[in-house]
C-alpha cells in the first residue's frame, strides 16, 4: 500500500515536471515566432504572422503583432476592424497606440466627425489637441473650439507648427484680445521665452504695448525698476512688471531690491501674490551673508507678504544662529496648518526644551511622543530626545494569493513581464506604468508585490509610492547585491546599512539606471568621479559602461564615500551632503558655522532643499536597513552629534 502511494506521488511529480517543460518549450517557441513575425511585419511581410497566428493567439505580446499588422495597412483599414481592436484592448496600451495611428489617418483624410468620435483627451499631446480644436471648427462647433484654442494658446513657449492653421483661423476672428495677449506675454517673460514675448506685442493695444516695452527694457536693465514714478497702484500689469524686475535685481543687487520691494509694498503697487513671489528671493540672498539679518527682515514684513515657504525659511535662518529665542520668534509666524507638521512640532519642542521651559516639560514630552510615533527622520530624532527606541511599523501589504494571481493575469502586467523577459526593458516599463495608472488601490498593491517577486525592485518601490503606501519595509527597502555591499563595507570600514541607504536613495536599487546628468548604476556614480576615484584607489576601470556592473559600481561608489568620510571628520552627515552636492559646497557651508552646531540644526539649515532631504533620507534609510538585518543602529553616531567648523580657529585668528 505504501509502495503504491509512493509510486503514485512520484508519477504525479513526473507528470508535473513534464507539463512545466512543455509550457517552457511552448513559450520559447512563441517568443521565437513573435520575433520572426514582428521583424517581418516591420518590412511589410505578413506571411510569418499568418503562418504562426494560431500558435501565437495565447502569447501575451500577440496584440502587438495585431497592432503592427493593422498599422501596416491602416489607411485602408475599416472602422469595424479599428473598433474591434479598440474594444478588445480597451484602456490598454496597444489600443492607445492604434488610436493614435488611426487619428492621424482621419486627420489626413479630413474626416473631422470621425476624428472627434475617436479622439480621447491627452493633455500632454499639444499637436493632437490642436487637431481636435480644428475638427470642432470644421464641424461648426465654434464655441467648444474657442474654449480649447484659448487654453492651447496660453502657453509660455512657442507652439508646434502643426497648430499654425488653427491659430490663423482664430486670429481672423479677432482673437486674442490685448488682455489675453498680455497674459501669455507675462507667462513667456517668466519662463525666459523672450522671443515669444516680443512676438506677442503685435496683438496688444497701445497701453498694453507700452507696458510690454517697459517690461522688456527692465529685462535688459533691472535697475530701471527703481523708477517708482512709472508704476501705479492697482494696476495688475505694473505689479507683474515690478515683480519681474525685483526678482532680476535681487540676483545682482540685493540691497537695492530690498529697498525697492519695501517701497512698492508700502505704496500698494505690488499685490499680495507678487510680494509673496519676491520676498523669498530677497531673503535667500540676504541669508547667504547673514541668516539673522534675513530673519529680522522676514519678521518685519506684513503677514500678507509672507508665504508658507517663507515662514519655513525664517525658522531655518533662525536655526543657523546659536541661540533659541530667534527660533521661538520664527516658529510663532508659522501658519496654523504648518504648526502641527512633524518637522515643526519637533522644532517647537526642541526650542522650548533648549530654552529650559520647565513649566512646559509635559507638553514638550507630549510633542516628542507624537512625532516619535512616525517612522521618519523627525520621528527618529524625537525618539533620540526621549531616549526611546525607534518606531519601525513594518506592515506587509495586505494582498491575498487570489488577488496576486489575478493581477498577474492582467493583460498589461503580463505584457510588461514578457517584454522584460525578452530583453525589452523600455517597453516593459511603458506597459507597466500605463497599466497600473488605471488600477484600483488593492490591485496596485498586488502589482507592487508581483514586481518585487519578479525582481523589479525599483518598480515595486515606485508603485508603492504612487499609492503612498510607506509601511511594507521589505518591499520598499530590498536587500540586494549583498555580496557586493558586504564586501565593500568590510573593505572600506563602514556599516553595510550605510551603503545600502546611499544606493536606495540614489537609484532605488536599480543597477542599470542612468540619470539625466549622466550618473550611472546603483550608487549613481558620475564617470569623471569614477575615473578619478579608480585611479587614486588602484581600481580597475575601463569606462562608464563598467558602472553598470554592480561589483564595479559599488566598489567605486563605496571608495568615494570613504574619501568623503576621510575628508569630513568621519561624519556621515557631511559625507552624505558631499556625495550629493559636492565637497566644495559642504566646505562653504562649514565656513559659515560658528565653532560648532548641533547635528539636527545643521541638517535643517542645509541651503539646498534637495541635499537637505537627501541627508535626512539616507540617515533614516540606514536605520531601516539595519533593522531589516536584525540589528539596530542610531540615526546619528556619537561622533556626529556636533558639527564642527574646522576653519573656525583660523578665522578667529585672522580677525
């Protein structure tokens, strides 16, 4: 009996293996047939597709063969064929691509009613929106066309040539008026599109043209904004001109910009919006020399002139100093909506604690406890103030096996996976992004889980971020390339959690990513930096393509991080800032410090928003990566509690 049972189990297992082998063989055959048929279709040969059509019917990428075959003869395709394909793949990327090709045919054949029937709004496609507006005109829908043309025309930049006929017809109907022309003129000036701005003056009456001429003169000579006699209170155009001029002037003469700003604010020439746009620029330029001076100026402004961002800047300028009273003063001007944000609740508690506000000790403790409840940079800071452990709050995404399987069968997800498996990464990502945008929350979470299981860790991270799910730490912080990171950490004498944190922030653990600036790979190393680092450290490096190899990338990236640590007092805060913004800028920031400053004050006052967020992220990510490896590590090491100005003694002696 037992022998029969064992034989049955063995036989079933062998049948399963055989079935899996058949599926694998079938899939490989389909891939070969797909490549052959697709290549032939691009040459106008449909025979391979007809030969393999039956065996390719169930292949995930078969819709792309149908699409290519229809595209090849789309001028003669019937509406019925188009409709059937669009219905079969409704809401999916192949349907979107066929629709785009079909709209081009309808445009070329001037079938405007049909064009409007098939048109689906795409805000990013200006040319297609122009054709839609033209179709509305041609079908007698003038009011609807007028609305769309106005929205298209109000662009700060030059519009596609294909829109010219539409706008010429619109101009013949007396459009645009001077007010609309000015509106676009102001947008163009703000975007630095001065050639477009000059062109727009032809649509203005004498009064608008005079103001536009003055606007352009101030662009060339910002000091002209100081001629206060030329601008009138209650004139919106004059407020815009003065705003532009003050922003320009602030870059070259902050003192003059400040003086003129105050004059125009008192006289009412600058409206509230313009004041809020200009004040942060003037304050930032003042703060480059003196944070205290910038703070005092902001505190002296009328509340209406202070934007939320400027109020936050005021707290940071106060934190640059050494006392806490200015910080308390700056915190008091924060709008109510910002006061309860964890960042500012932390700093409010911190300032009250440092000010020895004993009567408020319970309130201070309660504030820290509220902030500590979050897994974040400020939550970790608050936990350190309380001497309590960090709240990690790891919560796996709630996805059932049934939903996971169903999501994997989604046609778009299946196509994304198959494109990836045949080596077409760009099409894989396009299918993925198009598909998840239409998914409800639960399916999107399942898609993130699938992406992680399939090794698409960057897509898992970005998919979770798209639904603001921050609590599945294993999905958000994958531990990958452990051999490379562990070896580099040992070789450079640092915690592997720190290197993981840098790579997670830099590339979301994508070994093949290339930034617009040219940085490559896991640790986003610039080729010039790689060459210099490799030469100094004796690391083999043959060129930028080596940086797409995880071993080379992590070896060079970790060595560069070691160089930054050695340059900056073994302080990870400074090293991370240097890794992001460059060591030269970090030295500039250090020179402005007093003898020493607390670590949290230093990080909060990093001038670059990107670098400030970068440092906060990598410090926090290192805590998370240690936790995921069963360890604990402090947000800030003992030797990093104080940031010291290494130039302070020399500066003092020189004075």
